[in-house]
């Protein structure tokens, strides 16, 4: 395709996407240095918003919870998803049906899924999980105590997003040639050695992709926390996204402070993604 034709076809889409990305990003950056009352022009305040946030225990707690949640949930999703993908490679019949059951939780809207999932742990609605735990003499206040509430948010993340990891890793596993595995078996390599030295390195780009998506999903968690733990600040489950919602649109309407939270969230996201972006860049240069 000639360059002129390419620019003619792709140019409008590129301009539109750039406008949709760059204009909000630029506005957010400018507002982060201002005091912006709703419906009024902002006034420049310098680094005041950032100083207030970095000195706020509430913001620091939200940032710590968000990073911890993203790292823990991502590690569990990849480990569980890889295990299920390996099991599905051994299934000869009914694999499509099993994948359909797994993907059912992924295609459910997150708000609806979070509400349904929380009912399983809520005694007001029967709480089947709590009923099972009562049989063995265990009582857990999932919606009242801090760590059970955090565990509940992580469990919902696994229930909702592990199917995506399974689907991607299963597709990667099915593209691997069988010859290296057969040669390793002849040489006496065990299952763990095959996974460590053959399968995982071969699927490194796929794992990098899954880790990137999972981390970004974890850092922007919002819906499940708002639905399952509405008193997030008191429970210790307040994420950066729920915090910025309260600051910018909840009880104070501080759009400047909310913009500063968004900027700091982007910085945290970039820092966490740097190792994976470097790995992707090195892999692209090696091709």
C-alpha cells in the first residue's frame, strides 16, 4: 500500500484517537496543578495538590492497597490460569463445553458479577459459602472485617478474570511444537523440568502479555469494590480509583486533587510495568 493511501485511510482514525487520548490527558495534567471548582475556571496552586496527597494517610493507604492487590491478584491469576490451561490441554472431549463454563464468569458485566458473587458470602441472602463454613465450625465476617473483605475482593477478581488468562495461555500451549517435549522425554526430563526449561520460556511473550493486562486491570479496580465493600475506607479496601471517585465526584468535588491522583496513578502504573515493557522491547528488537 502506498504511503498516501495509508495516510488517507488511517489518518482520520489516528487523529481521532490522538484527540481522545491526548486532550483528556493534557487536561488532567493541567488540572492537577490547579484548584478547580465544579463549573468554574481553575486557579493555579502549583504542587499543592501533590503535597496534600503525599501527606495524606488515606491516599497512601489506598495506594498501598491498590499495588498490593494488583500484585497478589496478578500472581494468583497467572498461576491458577496456567494450571487450568495445562489441565485443559489433556482434555480430549468436551473441552469447548468446559471453556464455555469458564468464560461464563468473564462475560458477565463486572457490576452484576460482583453483586452476585458477594451474595455467596452474605448471610442476608443465604450465604452458601458461610453455611458450608459453619458446618466445620468456621465463621468469617467477609463484609465487616478488613482482611476477609480484602480476600473477598481478590477472590472476585480471580473468579471474573482467570478465564481470560486460561484462554490466552491455552491458545499459546496449543501452538507449541511437540518435538522438543518428545526429545526432553527421551532425555529423561521430568514434568517440572519441561515446564521450566521448555514451555515457560517458549511462552514468555504470552506470559508478558497476560501479566501486563492483569496488572493494569488490578491497578484500576473499581466496580467490585464499590459493589461488595461500599464502606471501603473503613474496611481498608479503598483503591486509588474509588479514592479519586470520592475526591473528585463524591463528597468534596475537588477536581484538581482528583486529577493529581490520576497522574500519580499513571506514574505508579508505569513504574510497575517498566520490567515487562523492557522485556517486550528486547523481544521486538531481537526479531
